[in-house]
C-alpha cells in the first residue's frame, strides 16, 4: 500500500525512519531495541518497570514519575501504583516513543505525561486486538479523540489530547509501525478565549490586583506562625526582583553576595557601612541546563526587605538543614533524636513523639505505622526474666501451683524461644489478670516496639532529594522544610525533608480542600468583594512592567529578568496605552522618529503647540505584532479590522526583534499567497485581480518595513512611520 509522505512534525525521535522495513512488527522491534539501548533518563532506567522516575530538562524541577497505568478514574493521584498496568505490546511502543523522543530532544515532564495520557486512549481502542500496535488504524485515533472529549470535557485538556494523538499518528505512519495507513487529522479546535481579551493590550488579570498588592504588606505584619512567616518571606523575595518561582525555591542558604561598586567581594557586615555597595542573591537560573549560577542584584530600596526575608527563612529552616547534614554524613541513617539513635527497638510512645502531637498520640502512631507497613512487635516478656520469675523459690499459695506449672511447662516446650508474647501467655497460663500476675512475679512487661532500622529505612525512602542539576547539596538549600511543616493541623515530620515546592505556595495564597488561602483567612478581598486571585509569576510580570515603565534600557531589563533574548520581554510588558503613547511622544520630541507625524511635530517651533499636536494625534498607543498603533481607539475604531502591517497609523520601532520576526513570517506567507493569487488572475478567475493587488500592497509595505529594521543608518529605538503611497508607488514602478 502506498503511504502518503508526511513528517513527524516537531516531535522527533532518535531513530532514522529510512532504516525501517515494510514489516510493521519488525519496525516495532527496531524501535524497542533502540529505546532499550538509549541512555535517555539514565542508563540505569528499568525499561520494563511500570513506573519511570525521570529527571526533566528544567534545572529546578524535581524528579517526576511516569506511571504506565490506565486512566485515573476519580482516585487520588497517589494511588497510581494500584491502578491496572497498560498491556504489552502497546505499552512497549509508548515507552519506546517517550525514551527516544527524550534522546532526540530533552523535554519537560509535562510533555512526556501528555504523550502518555494520549496513549492511554489508544490503548483502550486495542483491547479486542490483544493491544497490538501493528493493528492501529485511523479509526482508532478518531475514536480515541472522541473518548477523550467524553471523559474530560475541558476544552484545553481535550485539545491537548488530540494534538498528542496527532504526534503519535505521525510517528506510527512515518516509521511504518502499523499494517494500515494512518491518515488521522484531529477535529478538536483550539479553545477560543478571544472573548476574554480587552483590545489588543495584555490581559490585566496577568498582574496582581491593587487589592492583592495592598493586602500582602498588611498580612506580613500580622503573621506569627512559622509556616506563615516563611511563606510571607518567599513572597517578599518575589517583590524584590523578578524571579521565576523555581529560582527562589532553590536558593542556597549562603546566597547573599555583597560587592563594592567596582566588583570587590565584601561581607554582609559592610552593608551597614557608609560606603556604597551592591547587594545580590546567588541563585541557579531556572532555564540554564548546566550548574552555572548567577547573581540577582537587588534594587537598593528593596535590600532591607530581602535581608529580612532571608533572615526569617534561615531562622525557621536551620534545624532542617542540620537534620539533612546528619543524614548526608551518615549514609543509610535517617535523622532521629540523639537518645533514640542507639536503641535497637523503639516503643510506640517514642515513635509518637517523632510523628505526631495530639492527645491520641499512640493511636495516631499506630495508624502511621500500619499505613507504612512497619511491623509492630507486640508487648512481651524476655525469656531470662520470665524464667527467673517462675522458678524463684518463695512461699507459694496453693492456688499458685497450677499457673506456675503451666508457665514452667511452656518454658520446657519452647527451649529456644527468647521472647514470649503476652497473647501467648494468656492462652498458656490460666489466670484472670496476666499483667498483674507477671508483675507480682517481678517479670518486666516490654511494651509494643518497632525496629529502629526498619523505621529509619521507611523515613529515608520518603525523603525527596534535590535535582542533580542543583549546584548545591540538599543541606545547603535555604527553603528546606520537614514534611507537614505547612499543614496547619499536623506536626512537622522532621526526619522527612524536602525543598519547598510551588504547589505549597499556591495553596498558601489560594487555599485548597484542607485550608483557606491567606487572603481569605485574614479577611481580604477585591474592592467588589470577589476573592483575590494571584500566582507567583504575576509578581515577576509586575516588576518587569514597573522596570520598563521607568525607562530602563532593553539590555538592563533583559539582564534583570534573566532572559537570554529580548524576544521574551513582550510577554512581560503590561504598560497601558496611555503609558505607551507617552513613550512614543517623548521619542518624537527627542528626534527619535521618522515620518509624517514626526515631520509635522518638528516643524512646530513652539514647544507647547508641539506637545498639543502630539497629544492630539498620539494620545494613546497599542502594541501590534508589527510595531505600535497610533490610533486613539476611544475616538475612532480601527478601519482595517486588525490588519496592521499596511496601516497608515502603524509606527515601526526600529530594532524590535519580536516585531521583526513577525514581519519576516508574514512576508513569507504573503509572498506565497501573492504567487497563487497571480496565477488565478492569469487564469481569468473573477475577483482574483483585486485580491492580487491587495496582496501586492501588503508585500510592498512588509518589505519596506523589513528594510527599516535592516537599515544601519537608523538608530535602534527610532519610531518610523512609512509614507504608504510612496512605498506602493515605488513597488509598482519596480514591477
């Protein structure tokens, strides 16, 4: 059967499609062999295991687990190990694709989870065909997409499954893994959230609200619980510089850096001197793939806030670092209080002091031990003590003879038993109160105990280590906390420690099923009474917007944000149309502008008249994909309906990399469309000529715009307004 040539899109795998044969099962075997030989996720990865512990590409993410199990139908995520496994040979295909895709191009854990989630729907389609991927058909992919919509009606979830089914379909087709030709095309549209937008500007919901910004400083003055103080300290650090949340959470304990203005390294004590200094925090940039660190320099006004936050965090995390340092110094040992480390057996009361704090301590300790599968040795007596008590010579009453003989018989019957459980003694010795009888004989009753070694092993297995991409050890991390530290109803479990994660911060801010968010707890709402909604990344956007509004250079903003490219800054620019208009008016007034508006403005000698003119023609501005729109939308709606490239109101900001990239993309597309329209016009199709002339005008303006960006004679940052009639006339003359 002839196959349609199609590429696998951007989802590449480390295997050459040209090496495949015409036999699907032979190709599946080649795929599996290549995956088993791959070192992606580490050479020690157990390929046949039902769970894969993987490290993701981003440095500050924790290890993630891929569970090759069926869908989670309403159960807790932690129950993944108890769900039925995906069946072979289909699960082998999924594992091979995931491992080879990581080998070809490292991906986030979310990307691997997405492919696995889509694969589960295909797995269900093959139930009646022995889960054989060689029998996949186009209909299977279509049914899987439909099943995804029925199971989870969320628009984004359904769309994501459909897109990942398309990736799998292309792989199956290109690498000839099925007997049938796969011609699957998703029908699920991308969710349309355009109705949520207000004009072309950025969604103001991406910034913290005024109510949130006012509430947090007030809350910070009232929190007293250690967990709340630490959470507020993290938020204070987010206010000091535009971090990514993972960069704050992975800060080392020794993070403070103080230098003189000429770069000489100083101490923190020099902050209190009269000499000007720079203060920064050493951190691991989240998107750096290696172990290199950087310094986030803190603005002078924010230094006291940053220092207070660091001091509070150190105060409440010192014991956690000490516990981890003990475990790092004694491999294989969990941290326990010093008096318990030398004991072989621990009583339930002692375990309860470590695990819980409540009136029913023993009950909760028993529950924890049973839940974690730790064997409990019931109360008992030791043989030597028991034997001495029942054989010692003393005056005995006649009624004691029978139980003593029963005890002695038990000793004779079990000559090698070193421990006698109380339940056994109850059956062997016929007395009403066995505990009282034993105490009268001077025999010590040992309460229920557990193995200290077994407890330590379980506690060690619960500890979460840092990513191998961290430049420092777990004991060197600043935000290191015991388990349950942030759970208001539980005692921190000091032997189990991990670095704080972003979900804990999210629960603190917005709450979850177990607790209220901090705004709700302290009675703060939006001005209209709605709940306050914030995320950690909102503060990064907010600080970036403040920085750009205060006219920091692009290089300074890029350095402060930690971006490798200016292309990403547009996502953080939340200046209002009024602020953008003011920026453009200042640029024109300073001579950094070319075009009709600039020529008229510069011809007006009177400064007040010039300002009045600019205020009239450039009251506001809006960012477009190609530059800046100078139209005042309040007084005149857009006549071109968003077709900005060839609009007379378009201002080109010379050197803007993001705009230039979009112009180049649009020019390529319009050239293709123009060629097709010209062919249709030559064939005499009705209306094709008008369409071709419209596209020719768009192409001419886009080419002229690109020339502006390429011109070495125009300074970066200059606003250029094209004379569209001249541009079009010149283009027609050239043709």
